[in-house]
C-alpha cells in the first residue's frame, strides 16, 4: 500500500479510524473524511504527529450533498488520482430525522451519501486504476436470531420512511441498498479498471451505539462480551485484506469474524437486476 492514495469515510472513530491507522502503518497516503467537529480535528492531529504528511483531513458531512461536493472539489485540487475508497461511515438513529436536503437521515448518510461521493470520484478512481471501492455493509440485512426476523427490503414507495418509519426497517434498508449499489457499481465500472466489493466486518466494538438509549447500549455490551466481539482494528483488518489481495473481489459480498474473511451470499433481493437499476435511477434523482 506504499504511497497508494486512499479515502476513508468515518475516519474519526470506529472502523474508519482503525482502517486509516492500518493503512498509514502500511505507508499509504490517507485522506480522512469526517465531520468538522472536535473529534475529527483531534484524531487528525494525532495521526499527523505520528505519520506526518502521509495523512490529510478534508472535513465533510455525508448527510449533506453540498458538503460532499465541496469535499470532492477539495480532493481533486490536491490529488490527481485515487487508488482506494473505503466507505466506512454510518449512523444509528432510533427516531426519524431529516437532513438539510430534506432526506431521511439514515438513508441519506449510510447509503445515499456514499452513492453520491463514489460517483463524484469516478474520474480520480479511473485515473488510479486498478482501483477499488470497498464498502462496509452487514449481514444484518438478512433475518437471523441476533439481527431480528425482519429482512431488509428496498421500499421504493417509501424510501424516506415518510409513511412508516422504524429503526430496523430504515437501517436494514440502508445496508441492503449499499450491497445492491456495490453490485451495480461493479457491473458499470468494471471496464474502467475499478473494482467494487462490500463486506460485513463482523461484530466489532465501536462507539456507534453511544447516542442510543441505555437499554440498547446495555444489550450491545452484553452481546459484545458473550460473542467476544472484535476490536476496531481487528474488524478493519478485513477491509485492508480486501484492499491488498491479488484475488478478484469485483461484485462480491464478504462476511468476516475472528475466524477470518470469506465470500458469502447476500439476500435474494440483493441480486435483483431490475431493482438495482431502479434504485440507481432513483438515487441519481435524489442527489440531483
């Protein structure tokens, strides 16, 4: 990864921060994308102290289309190519909230922001080919004992949760949308030398639930303990493995755990080609 140019979203905490650290240890050039808050500045200063000019920070809010555009403009003024894009950022909200663009916040931040960012970075990724887009998703889009019996689905009639909103529905839909987006991206951009894959890093200790009610935090802590959840760096290690492997990863979904990384099958709905094309079209309309 020496001198490979990488963008990591959500780079001020959790998986994103851990991925940035592991990349810097491999002598990559890392551009941190996180919101312009104290935590982002603090983590950037730490990395800059340890790794010097190998690390850069361009603040951006993935829930804001205008902020994403400004990020890409700033990036392209500094860098002529991009070798790796790690889409790691995510939020959890129990109640429906809207962004400055009037979009439901979970859908906008976890999926649509990454859709917009990735598309705006097409030219730098093409210039850096062979390049890779690695997007964090999750096995939670499928039904299970731990993730709930509800399976993720794309509700094209109510993408924004205006008719009916629930946290499980919104979060699972966003995860599934990222997987479908990855598959469609791999088909559209393959000839440009850009590979795309998506990965569930496995149960990982992060601060993603820190803003949720105490009973949710308590349940998560117990689950982490019983299941021996990975550290953030262990979880991020699977992302780095996908970046450096010489194997074909294009259009594939992976699941990981302490036992390792393996290619897996996503839900039946995720392979629906007509749905993928429709979701892409609607997403283009939503981001203008």
